[in-house]
């Protein structure tokens, strides 16, 4: 019998987040938000909350906590606050490498559902193409 993988025998959360990642980062909201930001580069609390079905207040609290701890930085864009990683923090650079590995390890259906969302509206003259 080989060495069990870190994910063997562990039920995955509904948002495609490894339970070990949740435990290390504090909770599913923080872990999901960081995976979202790793995948998309930046994001605002409402979009992250909507993507995973989390409450807006909880998502805002986690983003603020991560910003206060130096993991994230934010900037205002109109009435929105956009969050992104604090690239000046060397630990964050290591964290991002780890998050990238976690994203790659997610099942394809989780990647498609949560991390491959359209970022921009489709141009009005382009036809809608469906796959499948």
C-alpha cells in the first residue's frame, strides 16, 4: 500500500476547496477568495461572494482580514474595492505558487464552475457558441 495523498479519504467542500487549504487559511471563504484571486488576478467582494454562494459580509470580512495581514492589497474603482495579492510580500509569492498547484489539482468540473468564468461581456455582434 502506497503513501496516501493529502486528499485521499477527505470529502471536498462544495466550492472545490481542499479541506486542508481551508484549515490552513482559516475557513472556506478565505481559501475560496484566495483561489479566486489567484485565478483572476483581482476581484471585488460581491463577485467573489456570488461565485461561491457566500454572504457578502463574510466575504468582505475575510478580504479585509487578509488585507490587514499583508496578504492582499486593495484599490478603489468607482464605488468598488478591488482586491489583489500584495506582490511586495515574499511570503505571498510563495503562497501564490502553492495556490496555483491547488488550482491545477482541482477536478475539471470544479475548475469550470468556479474558476473559468467569463471576465468580459461577449461582443454584441459575435454569435453565442455552445460546447457539448
